[in-house]
C-alpha cells in the first residue's frame, strides 16, 4: 500500500512565509497601491477607491491579520497624503461636498 502513495515533491511543498517577509510584502503592496491610486485619482477622480479593498484582501490572505492591518493603515495614510481634487474637467461629487461640510462644521463653534 505504501508503494501506491506518491512521495511529496519538494517543488510542490508550500513554505511558510516568515514574519519579516509578510510585513515587507504588506508595505510594498501598500506603496504600489498608493502610487497607482494617486495616478488613477488624478485621471478619473475618486471612483477608483475600491482598489484599496483588493490590496488589503490580498495582503491579509498572504500575510495574515497583522499584515492586513499594516496595509490598511498605510493605505489610509497614503491616500490622505497623495490625493487632491481631480484634474479632469468636471468636479467630482466629493469635491463638491467638501464646501458644505466645512461650513457646517464651523457653524457650531461660535
């Protein structure tokens, strides 16, 4: 019966990623996503934000919960640092909504 069981192939054996590798992949994935998001946001507006969900899901699947949280935090900070109003012809919904929100926030602090 043992002769019918194939021996495990070293090429097919799945190695476990170390902690450093998981977090390096998380940081690199966040940096690539922020760069891609900044360029797409400049061209198309805020409609490209779901790309962050995909990157966090992939990072969490590869590196685990901790790496996913690191990716999520870095993506949030990167998105805040790199995005501004889009340079396309028409303003997006988010840029039109910023003005009323700022005025409402300052009304209650008199």
